[in-house]
C-alpha cells in the first residue's frame, strides 16, 4: 500500500480481514455487508494509514448513491422496529374483575388458614435465606475475618473452566450482533439495545460479529476484554477456552 504498510500489517492493526482489504483496494465493497459497514471499514483503514477518512467516505457516497449513516447504526433487518402500534385503551372492566377475585381469594385463604395458627411466629423466609435468630456472642479472642475476594477473581471463578463463556454488554449504545458455536450453529442474530446484556457458552469456540463494536463491552471467561473499537466499526471475533484470541 502507498503508506508503506503491507496488507497483513493493515489487517492486524485494524482487525479488518485480508480479503476485505484486497477488495476495497480494487474499489469492490460487495464483501463489506452493506453501506454502513463499508463506511466503517473506510474510516478504519484511512486512520490506520494516516489519511483523513471524510473525503474517502464522501467519495464512496457519491459513487454508490448513498448517504451518511444514521447516528446509531443498526442492521436493516431491524428498521421495522421503528413502527409502533397505537396504544390500546386500558380494559378497566377486566382489571376490576381481577381485583375482586384477588380480594375473594385472600379472604378465603385467611378464613381457612388463619385460625389455630398462633403457635408459629408467622415469619416467612424467602428461598435461599434463613430465619432470623439472635446473634451468638463473639468470643473475645476470635480471629479477624478473612479479606473479601477481589471482584474480578470472583468473576473468573464463577465461569466453568471446561467451556468458553462470552458476555456481551451494550453499555454505550445499541448494536446488531451475531453469535455462532464451534459447529457454526446460530446462537443469536439480532439487535442488542443499550443497557442489555447476553451471555453465551460453548464447549470449544464462539464466533461473534459486532455491527457497532464501539458500543459493546466484552467479558471473556470472566475477564473484561480491553479494546479500542470505534463507533460504527464492524468486528469479527473468535474466542476459545484459553486466553481470549481475536479471530
């Protein structure tokens, strides 16, 4: 390339696959997966070689009849999300019937179970909790409590070592994501809205495609993955049971 970098070096630094880099060099954007992804690749490659991406994106738009992407990119599959049905009026009759039924059920329950039940203390314990009891006095010579484990160590200990576990967290915006297991079976293909998280597991390998990698934070095998993904950047990643490895 004109910047003195090889295609392999460009692919390694930008995480854009070598076949896509070759295709873009030939002014072929069919492998990018659409206008949004093509613009993202143009910006990423331009920054990698020290070129202002704005004129190149404008040239792409002029040659392909496109227009700048929306502030938050998403796959065209989810454009139907903007269509909202008109809100329905509340069904007050059904709500009133449900309230009356609840009152009748409560009265019947107290009539049959309330009498003759004075021997117990009446306290209910939630599942997994224990009844409250008077705390036993601590011996004066007791040893100091053990320090609490580091949160990151607890997160690592909480995932199985014989599997690969990937948590996808849309903290900075929404993004389309696709996840497949080691057999190529589709585990998820859809839009992850801002604030939503999803966790995936497989015995050997997980392959991910992030439509807007800049909006995503990843946790692989219980550890956060540091990245410098930019908004609108498309990423294809692969993780295994060992150390996280970008594919």
